[in-house]
């Protein structure tokens, strides 16, 4: 968390920051500036300019500037975007329920008195000037059947690990993928290249439904499986105790009864 769904909320929120002249920037946390970005470079690029467009690729929010520069914002596990003291998401799973301004890591002040800020308790997000968008795979919201087959459903790596690989498909996180595979009845540990064409089609259709549901209901933590993702939790579909494993470096919950190897 946040995953592609949450970043889409942030993208919509950030539209309120467009076409407003930037008066100053607080970028004092050097740890939060990534990939060679410096506070001086951020000040030079932003002050006196305005954000012209808000875009999203996977978990990366991109704010295009009127001078042609691009500002990339990452949110790690606990980062939230706040514009003019308004946040589209008030609480993130696995984050603090407190709302403390001391966690503000990056702030853009506008001439009209408003601001845009990243509030991140664990400092796992970051700010990148001129992010390399080519390093990211196909966006989760626009993933095609050809992209799924050519980039994800290949090789012997576990299906879940492939889906989590942001270089192949950008925006799928741990909660989305567990919900997706639970709904489709696919074993997260099965080799990605062994998924049948029929199951691949079902996977893509289900992904679209999962994203639609999560956007409607408030985020990636609103899945049918989510409350059962605890030790000893039971499958909401058939009551079987869920299996807890580590796949792709992430804690994974799946049903050993109805989630099977494809084909």
C-alpha cells in the first residue's frame, strides 16, 4: 500500500493543483529525494512554474510542468497526497492512523496560499525530477491481453511474482494480486508460463472487475478476501483455512481448496 488504485485517487486529487503558480518548495529531506534529485534542482525546476497535467503509470504519479520538466512522486507503503488540506484517502492499510504534519516530507506552496504535500510516516516514498518512465511496464488499468501474455505469463517464475514485477505490469501490489488470484481460482505459486489461454482471458477480465470494485469502494484494502488475510483466516468462498506463504518476497494468502494450478 498504496497500490495503483490509490495512486489513481492521488492523480485525481492532484488535478486541483494544476495551473497554479508555484511560489516555493520545501524539499529539506534529502533521503526523500531519489535518483540524484537535489533540493536545488527541484527549486529551479518548480518555482515560478505551474503543473500542467497529472498522469499516473502504475504506482508513480507524474506531474508535468509548464516548462517541460516532470516531477515524479512515489508513495512507498504509507505515503498520502494532500492538496489544500484535502486528502482523497484518509487512511492506508499498514500505516499509522494518526495524521501528523511532522510526517510531511515534501511540500509545494502555491501563490494563492494553497499547497500540495506528501505525508509519509515511514519515509518509504520519494520525489524524482525527470523520472525514467521507460523502466515501468504496461499500466495495470490499460493492460491488454497481448501484454499480459507476452510480458507476464512466461517462464517458470511464480505467477504472483510475475504480476508483482513493476517492469512487466505497473501498479499491481500485494493486496490486488491476492484478491485477483483468489477470485480467479489460480494458485499464486504456479509457473506463470503454464497459465492456459482460457485462464489468461479470465485473469484479465477479473483484473478489470477488481480494479473497478476497489476504485468504487475506497481502495485496495476493500477486497472480499482482505479481512481473512490473517493467520488462521478462512476462505470467504468455501470456508477452507487459507494457506500463508511467501511468494515473490511477499506474504501471500490463498485457498488450497479452490485455487489450483491452471489447466
